[in-house]
C-alpha cells in the first residue's frame, strides 16, 4: 500500500486523461483499500483546500451512523468529557458550583480539597481565573469547568467576591486530584430502612456504595432501597460488583454475546453476601445500561423487587477503540442478557437513529408513563425468573414488579417557567447568602434542619416577587398547585447548601411517588413476599 500511495498521483493523472479511452484498468480493491484510496483521491485532487483530518472524522461518523444507535466516534475533547465522570477523579480547584445570573456561585468546597485549604467558602462568587473574567460572560458550565480545571500542580489565581468583604479577594489555588462521587445520597429513610441514591456507575462506585452500606448498617439498617432513577449507566464492572453484594455465590448476574464475541458470563463471587434483607430498586424511563444490569439481575434471581417505570432499554455492549490523538470509537460488539436470557436492548433499525431518539417521547404519547396497561409488552418474549418462575418479558428494558405512574401534579406551565428562568436556584442563593450565619446557629445538625426548618409565607412572597423580576408572571392557581414542589425544592436546596447532597433527597424524596411506594412496600413484608413469589 505504501508503494501504491507514492504512485497514486501519477496514476490519478493517467486515469483522469485516459479513462474515457478505457486505458486505465484499476485492479479490484477490497472495502478497506477502497476507503483508503478514496481518502487519497480527495486529499490529492480536491479543488479547494480542506482538512483531511476533518474529512476522515466525518467519514468515520457517517459509517457508524449506519450501524446501531450506540456505536459512536468522539474527538479527543469529547472522549475526555465522556470518560472523566466515570474515572473517579479529575484535577481542579475542588468546588461544587452553580451559575447564577452569569456568576459562578460556590455551593461547597470539597473537604480537604485545594479551595477549602486556601479559605474559599460556600457563598463565594468566583469572578475571574488567571486574569480571565468569567463573571457576566454568559458562559456555559462546560466553559467554566475548562477554566477551573487543569493539570495537577498547576495554579489557578482566583478573584472572589464575598458578601462580608468590601473588596475582591485573591486566592492562589494549586490544582489537585478531586474525587468524583457517584453515590449522591445515603440516609436512613426510617429506623430500619436505608436509602442509597446511585447517580452513575464509575470506577469508585462500589467503594462508595460499600462505605454507604457500612454507615447505614451501623445506624440499624435492616432493609435497603437503591435508587437508580435517571441513572444512565456506566461501567459494567461496577454494576456486577454491586449485584454481587446481594446475590448468592455463583448466581448469574449478566452475560454478553455477539457475532464476534463468544458468550461471556458474569457470576456472583463475593463471600457471605447479604441475601436475606428486603431489597427494592427504584427505576424510571431514564434508568439505563448498568442500571438495567443491576435491576435485571436482582429481578431474575428473585432477590428483590423493582418499583417505578420501565427502564430505558440500553442493552448493547460498547468496546472502546482509542486512537493515539485521544479520539475514540465506541463500537457495539455484543448484547447484554439478563440471567433468564432476555435481551435488555429495545428494538431499533440500523441507520435510523432519529426514530430511536424519539422512543421516550413515543412512550409518553402512548400513555406508558401513566398507565400500566399502556406498556407495550412483546408477548413472544416471555421468560421466567430463576427461583420462583415469575413471568418477565424481554423486548427492551426492565419492567417493574410494581408500576408507579409519573406524577405531574404541580408540574404546570408556571412551575416549568420558574425552573427555566432559574428562579428557585436564584432565590436559594440569595436567601442562604443573607442568612447563612443565622441558619448555621439555629440548625446545628442536619436532623434539626429537616425537623424544624419551614419555608415561611414571607419567603414565599419574596420568591414570587423574584419570579416577577425575572419575568415569570404570577399565577395564583398554578402556584397553589405547585407550592409543595416549590417549597420542597427551596428547603432541599437550602439544606444541600448548609449540609450535604443527602439533605436535598431527605427533604424532596417524600414528594416522589416512586419513593413513597418503595418505602411502603419494603415495610410491608406480606405484600413484598407476595410480589416476589
């Protein structure tokens, strides 16, 4: 091929001048050679200047689009953004922030992290980093992170505005490795029931999950709710390791199989797992991939119950093929199958990614989110659980053992406008900044805050006024309908700012019907066992 590349320009010239006379008779190429020659023809003969690298990238993307919806190409920057949240850490300044009115507002400084060490505190506003102004520039989260993150050991010179200080403060922060947590919350839902919210499945998820389990057991946990609502998945290994904690040794967890990949079986191998406690997993239509592996393993082994709505249906295995420049192809090489043999993947047509992307919307339009009878079950794909022989269905996603319809009460146009214009976050930021010292003195512990803090009528009036200032027209009837969600969000976000992310879930979960049903079920042994048989 190297010799061919050298001779190609001359051959192309001959072809261009003599093809009509049928003088040039190229030999037959296989597909790979044809693709390579096409790239060379474009590079050497195209009328205008162009980026060959970009042409090749677009060619790869076009090829993958003809396959399944999950085979993708990412450039170096996209690959980093894709893998970093699952790798357990990144290098940066160590703050949790949100953007409020075009300003970076610090919610929390990571304990022991570089920002906390130099004195940055919740409520600080970062207005500049390394002489680059980042306030008032209408920057997106990704752009802010690009400026605040950097190589370990590099310096971020920050300019910070603090309400209690008349002048802008300067901080020299040396970037360090910052842990990325995938377990968002862990607390006791009642005296015997633990709750763990898993946001994704990364390298450190099993470690975080085990630590949360240990703390909850020390507080008297007997039974457990695992929340994977909106969890889009992550690493297969993390889902397998989590399932191992609850399944008997050698129990089947999942297997993969593809045309060029022989069946690979994953079984439980942990010594002395917890196989006796009542276990409930909360799911919805955005629970995907690794979330479905965990849910399918628990359901098929009759180890626990799934509560909520049918999961996404992402059951294709992607193998990464990285390139030296940092870009990567993630190519589907196999399917995921639950222990009973059902494929997790929902149906798709090759090359028709648009229809695939509309599946969730189509489910909504069909009424699946609100009625169990509206779920389209493939009656040709009936399977049985391994212990009790319960009927389960293939054809895409994991169907819950106890269906809970979506609750849109209070999620009206007025509430959506408040969220779209960031009114709730803006109100919480202002309220905490004006009252932080008093709140800290009044509510010494998270339990005190949960029990005694209330969103007062005066706070509600201020909130509505702020909404008007941010161009959300008051609507008395709509507000009354949405008030529990508005007040719950306000209290939960204030609690998150003062304490931990778990505080938010402790406040807001009781408003979630899936959570309420899960908690009721796990505390009703008779009902729980009847659904499991």
